[in-house]
C-alpha cells in the first residue's frame, strides 16, 4: 500500500535549505494511505504550500516530493479533510501543529 508521511517540524524550515532527503523518522511522521490523499488533491490545489524549499511556493501538495506546510495553511488543509476514520491521525497531527504554530513536512510517494 502506498503512503504519504506527515510530521511536525520542531523548528521552522531554514531559508535557502532544500528538504530533499527522505527522513520521516526525524519528524516522527505518521503514514496516510495514498487513496485518502488522492481523494483531496484537487481541493488542496487552492492551499498555499512550499515544495522542497521556502523559495518554491506552490499550490497543493508536492505529490511525489516534499511539501513544507506553513502554520498559516493548516486551517485550509484541515477544512478539506472529512470525518472518515482514516483521517483521524492526520487530523490530530495537523490540529496539534496548528495549536503550536508549527510547520508540517509531507513526504509524497
């Protein structure tokens, strides 16, 4: 089963640094089934994210890459998740990050 990984970053991403390395253990990431993520990809295309570095602003997730999700976009992301039990862990992670004003990192396929 293909999955996406999401974790809370303890510190904000550094300007000029590229986050290309696959390091889910570094951010205590959770796994989310690709079928769930795929179901909301079109809806996320209106939410601001960064792809691989703060110098690459994009709309929606970097589906096969690394996405840096700023605290200001967490509400928009949460608004697109429904109450399906499959979303429980991601919803909790995003809510915790929002409460703590933290960035979230996403590792795509």
